[in-house]
C-alpha cells in the first residue's frame, strides 16, 4: 500500500517539480542582463593646462581645435574630402546620473506599474550611501549581475526592470569606464559603436552639474581627447 502511495505521489509531484525547474530557469534567463557590464576601479588622472587659444561655448571654455570643423548646434563635425564624417564632438550639460535615476524620464512615467517609485529610488540612493555618479554606476552594475529566480520579490524585479531601462536609455553604450581624478572630477566611458572604432564619452562635474563631451570618430585618439579635456574651464558664476 505504501509503495502504491509513493508511486502515486511521484507521478503527481514529478511533473510539478519539472515544471518549476523549467519555469525557474526560464525566469533566470529572462532576468539576466544582455550587457557586458563590469566593475572597474581604474582611474585616469588629468591635469589642467592653459590654452593659448580658447573656444568659448556657453559657460565652457576649452582649447580651440575646431577650426576645420563645421559647428551645428551642440556638435562640431569634421568631414573628409568625400564629405564623410571623420570626427564628431558633442558638448552639453545635463543633470547628474543620480538626479536622472531619481527623477526618471517620461518613458518610466508611462509605465509606472512596471517600475519602482521615485520614493523607492530615493531610498536606494540613501540606503546604499551613493554620493556620486561613479558610485551609482557601480551599484547599477552590481545589481544587473545579481541572480534572480521565481522566488525573487516583486520589489527586486521592479528594481531590475527600472535599472535595465535606465541603463539602456541613459547610459546605453557602457562598455568600460574609469574615474577621472586629478584637477578634474569625472568619468570617462569607452562606448561600443558599430560605425566608428573610437567612441568616448567624458563626464566632468562642476557646481553639481554634469558636462558631457562626446567624441565619435577616428581623428582624435584617446591621448588627444585627454589633452583637450585637460584645457576645460567652466565659468563658476
């Protein structure tokens, strides 16, 4: 009798167990980052050097290497003889990554039920003692590398969904990064770009504001970019 009961239990429970295993593995695959995010503690020291020929753009000054570039709004573009783009340099100022993380963007507001709330995002910053953008990036990467399963809480999964969308929209091409130290505070990000081998995003911080310098093209080497960034001056009025 016991053997019959045991066989019946096995027949009943085995499909359930297999279903749960398959569902859990599917769940883990779904909640797995497709990006190659990795933590780095590398730093890049940049010293300030004065330029003899400054270009002034809004409240930013930097060495004027743009004499042969076409200036279009926030972008400086260098073309070759065939009118193909050789180099683009984009300059602007934005909120910090932390501010954007907390406040969100319109896409998140349209899908509030899928993501954590602003209050929950503020709590993440406070509870993890995140003081600047470099610490936020490390937190986000660590979270994306977490293992999730069908028993993960709704809060964990909504946090994952928000961070995944945030990285895709705010820092979509994050390949590897270094913290800028020395006379400047910032982050340099080497971006993945299908068209150009060199794609570098530099974030500099002045007066609680993030200034970005995006370099796409094959004219300026990283050494050229670092030298140019070392001439940056921001009006602190």
